[in-house]
């Protein structure tokens, strides 16, 4: 089962390495990982998507992550109402006779062309993973020269995060 784990960590050197090592030492694969600064100075938010066999494994992972010195908070947000997004850049080869057809696929997905050359276009699409997968499947027949995807970035909707969060001080 796929689980989404949100971590709040101190923004210090080596934190990401220690977290990913924790997963690899226990032979758990991270499907995607997204890291960025949070609303608090000196604090980063990490979103990990992991594939686990059962619920007890995710509890074990959460406990192990909470033991890390620079980890402030760990929450499995999979079963919560969440806002999640992913970004993909897709370079598709174009010919004069298929360019219009490719552009007609872009609009319904609310994607955008971010670069055009004589023989290709680079398309940017954002949304949930399923939306991006569907778009990729539609452009595959045209050929995909290059594809780059970010990991999932997510957090709970509305006030859930504030009501569950702890106030922490950064030393």
C-alpha cells in the first residue's frame, strides 16, 4: 500500500541523508521525496511517498523517524483529506503536421507549453499523480524525448495541520 508521510525537520546539513538512510537500512523504497523550506525559518518540510506491505511497517517507520534528532514532527497523512501536487516537464518531438494535435491535448489538462523549438515542445503539467500519468499516456504515441517529475508535495487540507501541530522552538 502506498503511504504519504509528511515530516517537519530542522534545515541542517545531513538531515535528508539521515532520513533516507533510515529507509534504506530497513529495505524500504521511497517512491518519491520532495523537500523544501516551510513557513518557519530554519525548518523544512519533507514529503515521502513509500510503498509498504502493511500498517505495522508504517508505524515502525514513523517511530524511527521521530527518534531522529533533527526531526520535529512526523505525520502519515495518507488517510487525511490532503492537497497534493506533482510537477512534470515533458519534452515531446513535434512535426508541422502533429503540433496542433499535441496542443489540443494540453488544454484539457491545464498544462502549458514552456519551451518551443523547431522540432520539439516542452510541456509543464501540475496536479495529482494520476492526472500526470494520464497525460503521459496520451502523449506517448508522439514520443517522449525527455521526462522529469518532481515527487509528490502534500499537506492536510484546511485547519487539520494547525490543530494537530505542536509548537516547537528552533534552537
